[in-house]
C-alpha cells in the first residue's frame, strides 16, 4: 500500500487525517504509535527518524517519496493528490480562505494548548495537580468553542459551511471528541454539537473514530 499513516487512536490530529483519508476514499496502512507506553513511542529512535518533532501524525506516501508531518498540511496534500474526489478545501478563494480560518481556529488556537506534552509540562514543571490540568484543557476548549459557535450562527448548514463537508468539519469532530473527554458541557454549543452529530452519522467519520482503531484500549 502506498500510503502509511503513523498515528495514535486518541490523537485528535491523527483523527483528522483518518477522516480525510476516508472522505477521499484512500486505502492506507495504519501504524500505531503509542503516546504513553514505553515512555512514549513518539520519542523512539525509529519514529523520530520519520518525524523529529516527536508528534503524531506522520504520513508516508511511498509512491510520491514523501514523509509529511502536520495534519493540516497532510490534509491539503491529500486533497490535491486525490483531486478527482470530494474537495475538502473549496476551489473558490473566499470559500477556501474561510474554511482554512475555521480549521485553524481549532488546529492552531485550541488543540496545541491541550496537547499531551503541554499537559505533562504543567504537571511536571509547574506543579499543577491533575484537576488543574483538566480545568486548563477544558478552559481553552471553551474559549475556542465560544468563538466558533458564534461564527457558525452566520454560516453553518448541515456542516460548518452550508455548501459541503470541508476541512473545517474534519477538524471540528475530533475536537468535540476531545471536549467530551474533558467534560466540556456541550449543551452550550448547539450548532457545534449538531454539526458533529451530522458528520458522525457518516461512514467515513464512524470508521475514523478513536474507538474503532486497532490500537484503541
Ligand atoms: N500541529 C500538529 C499537532 C500534532 C500533535 O500535537 N500531536 C499530538 C497528538 S494530537 C502528539 O503527538 N502529542 C505527543 C506529545 O505531546 O508527546 C498537527 O496538526 O499535526
């Protein structure tokens, strides 16, 4: 198989790429990288040769001889490589810019603050207790979701944009999964919840769910 995805079942960045691969109809081999066991396999010699950032996901496309990190770049790459399929990033420049902006509201402004190494540093270097860490993570998800919910009031349809499923939905669904892990009260976010439910009814999203991965435990 030409495409390999190195990821972790609960990683929201890996989850985004799994959804994108499914929406694009791409067959791929999934290679689990356990972020906790063995001191974190993302730090292992074999993996850091592929991805010196010590983060998942990494996509390897042997046919094109490319090893790629950063889920957003991977999604854009897949969207262009399989351009005959459903487009996750619209062709029109204003739609494309708005889709990227919403996706980045999640991928740049929410997810990094709740990343494992950030939470571990709060505990290990800044004396935070487990409760403080959970409050930190849910706080930043809520700050991000407050803005996104307002934005969606002016543009959402069945999905984040009324025209179709885009990279914004691909980022939103994993972030909702993560919000539920941190007990964020999703009743405050009716539009985000409705869009996540609409997406989660589709096979491509169901197949990508953390609990449906071989490394789920
Ligand atoms: N901006 C990166 C973020 C990647 C990232 O934060 N990955 C997390 C899992 S979602 C990770 O590998 N964490 C391992 C760690 O913190 O040690 C992307 O979108 O790919």
